[in-house]
């Protein structure tokens, strides 16, 4: 139980001509400053026991009569006062006045609610966020980091709540790339400072022993404490203490750090004598390590030809991933395949992507802590980014599956360095689930086709598929049925042309992608359009408007129309008006979930989101839409519109999966 009093106003009333007032008031002020919060904590703990609820009370007013002698202990006065304040607080809570008391399920909900308001609303206008007043002078990104850092105990639940409320992406945007990196390295992955100093002392000491054996110091051996302090400033991850491979990497990382600082001479290869001394030192003093692994890593740092030979012949030991980690990765493969986790397409999204993956699996898996899975995901995402630049990714994945490290050709040399090779080793040791996740991420980013037998359709109207989820939400087919009109496809053809613009209808023919979106064969366009004349347009418009209003899916903006499409569609004037009306309402309903853009004009939404080209891979269960890059793709991701859609009936019960980038 923790009590925080934002402002305490006390009016003292003492008996007239009281000789003890001059003594009592200073005593009460000491009690207020030194004891009252702690005593309130104790009193509340007795009343609320283990209740995690956070209650913010705007104002509590009470009177406390204190009758005491000069000899009364201050602790006794504080106890009486605290219990009376506690009673007053309980009375305020019981009154259940929303204007005076606001409750949150726990600290995680309190913090996540504040961060949501901070990034999407106006948190500082809400009186019940007064507890966060210390962060008010900070920029939004700095405030987010500070709040999360101060609430590490609740970190994962806070982040999960942000993701579930669709606020996480907004928070990531406010953090920026530098803030995302700090969140990952300094808060999620950083070990506590006290533990880091003690934990890494042994690795620094061991690294110096290895380097002493090599005798390569350039300007004399630096002080051990100096190396330790410099290394800790790089925020190294804490190793898994029961895993010899992880401990070996921790030692090798320190050696690599010393080499990178040029405290030793790393030019050229190690001599045969130096290699012998290295092997003898490791064998004599480091039986707690994976000796072959450390040897290979050290040799590679000094560009030894022996290292190249070892890399070619290296056969990995059985997987070092734990059972729970493997199961978590298998779940994550399924979640990515189902579109529950969509990653950013750029290398700069590294830390945001790591967080997305970690939160996705932690929401569904209680057996593996996020912190335990974080290092493994770092290797998986780093390998995914490197393999996106290769033509032989299948060969590399196959080699990893056999427990070997692939030999990288010149075409991918710039992507594959010492660090990347380490990540590939981790993936190989982790086995099939890690390799499968890398492959699934490659599919999502458009490198590996999801279905080798898929039919590819190039379209200038691929952006129309962003509206599939909203078409399902507005129940357009049900409204048409109420109007005794059975051909949803006829309306979708007209909407495709309205929304797709000139690219959708060229020389009397419908774009192939637009036809696919409408659920028809391109040769059936004329017959389907003719059916529109049998629809009662006025009845349909009224029914559709009523449905949108009832679902609160659209806030009509007066005067919104789409450019004249009469030159494209062979329809009557009444049908064109109806299609224009429906297209505008559909687009406005779709925009409702776009952060900060829900009231944008129709023309703005079309030009910045919908009217774009792409490729559609058509397979029996999935339509995989690979969209060209758009200016506001981050907004689409924040709104959830790049997540896989449910199966759509007019698309022959296929789901739609999205990727960004050709």
C-alpha cells in the first residue's frame, strides 16, 4: 500500500489563550512532514488488505480533534491522525462520486491510461493524473520513458494493456527511434546496475586472462576497473547463468569490446604459438564455458585463417533453447502467420519490432517470461533483417536447419558481419521453431512467398483491400438484402471505380485487382452493373445511413463527394449518386480508427491511403496484398488495418494479409 498526498492544507484551531499551542503546532507539523504518509499507508493496509486498486481522490476534508499532553509521543498523535484521515478517505470512496473519486484496476491500468491520454489526448487536463505532475515538463517521448522506468515492476502489464487498447503504436511513434532503442536496451534488456557490476566483474577478469595469454596489449594493460566501467556503459545483456553457451558469449563479448577499443593489436592473424596459448588458457581455467565456441569467436576477431576453417567445419551442439522457449516460438510463428503481429518494414524499426513480437507472445504464453525470450528474439529479428537482402535465403535457412553455419557469399557481405554470424548461431542452436519464425517473417515482408503456387495479380488498385475489414463491419450485404437486392458484387464494382479512380476503369475494362476486390470475374462487369438499376436507391441510402448511425461508425462530413465518375461507369445518374454517397460513407467509417485523421476529407484519404498500386498473391485461403509504400503507413499500422482480416464471404472465404513494399 502506498499513499501519495499531492497537496495538504491544514488549518489549526486552538483554544483561546492556550499555553500549549506554541509547542503543539510545531509537533503537528513534524508529524505531517515525517510520519503522516507512512501512518496512512498502515491504516489503508488494514482497511483494503491486498486490494491492488488505485484510487485517486480529488478532495478529502475532515476534522481531527487532538487532545494530548506534552508527553504524548508523536507516533501516537500520527496514528490517531492517520486513522481519521483514512476514515475520511473511505467515506469519500463509499460515496462513489465520479467527480471526486476515480478508480483503476491496478497500477498498470493507471499508468497505461495516463500514457494513452498523454499520446492521444490531453492528459494534463485530467485532475486524476496529478501523480504524474513531475513528468509534465518533459517532452512526450522522455516522459514515456521516465514513467515506464519508474514503474518497472508493472512494465509488461503496462505494455500489454497499451497493445490491447491499440495505443502501443502511438506510444512508439512518440518515442521515436532513439526512444525505442532506450526502451529496449535500458529498461527491457538492462540488468539492474548493482547486479551488472558484480555479474560482469568475472567476465572482465576472465577476458583479461585470455588477452594476457595472447600478449597483444598495445600500450600496456588497462586497469580492470576502467575496462569494467567502460563496458557497462554499453548496457550488455545479462547472460543466462545456467547456459554455458550464453556464459561463453558473455566472455567473448567482453574480449570483442576490448578489441574494438584498440587496447590490443588486432591486425593480422594469430600465430600458431598464440593459438596454442589461447587453447591452453581456456582449457586450464574455464571448464565452465563452451571452449570450442569461445575459441572460434576469439579466432574470428583476429581474422585468423583458423577461424574460417572452424566456421566451415563447425557442427552445433543440440539446441540450447528451453522447452518453454521453443513452445513460445511455435506460438509466435502461428501468431505472425495469422496476422496478429505485423512488423515495420525498415531496419530502423528493429527495437519496435522486437517489442511487438515480445508482447504478442507474452499475451498468450505465461510459461516463458518476456525477459527470458528477449535475447533469442534479438537474434531472430537481426537474422531476418540480414536475410531480406539475400537471394539465397532458402539455402541459408536450410543450412541452419542442419545445425551448421552458412558460408556467406560476396553479394551479402555488407549485411553479414561478426555480429550477424553470432545471431545465426543462436538461431541454429535454437532449432526449428526459431528458423520457422525467421522464414515466416520473410514471408510477411514479401521476400519469401507464402504459397509457391499462388497466382500473382498486378493491380493499380491494390489499396482497395484496406477497406475489406470495414466492409465486413458495416454489414453492407445485410443492408442490401433488406432492400431485396441480392448482388453485393454489383455495388462493389461501382465502389471500386469510385474509390479506385481512373486507374480502376480503363478503356471500358475494370482493373484486375479491383475485380478481385469486388469478388467477380473481370468479364462479368457489364451484366453486374446493369443490376444496379433494379436497386431502390433511396431506400438503400436511408437504410445504410441508419445502420452507420446506429453503429456509430460514421460521422458524415457535409459536402464530401468523390470526383465525377460518370465518364468511367456506364450507369444512370441515380446509380452514380448512390455509389458516390456509399463510397463516401464507407470511407468515413473506415477513417474512424485512424489516429488524428478521423475527420479528414475524402480526397485526402483516397490520395494518402487507398489509391495505390501493388501485387496480390491469390491462393485458396489467403489473398496476400503487397502494397507499394505510402506516406502514412505508420498510421495504418497504428489503426490495425495492416493486420490480417477475417475471412470475407465475397472473396470466397479468403482472408486478406498485408505487406508493405514491392
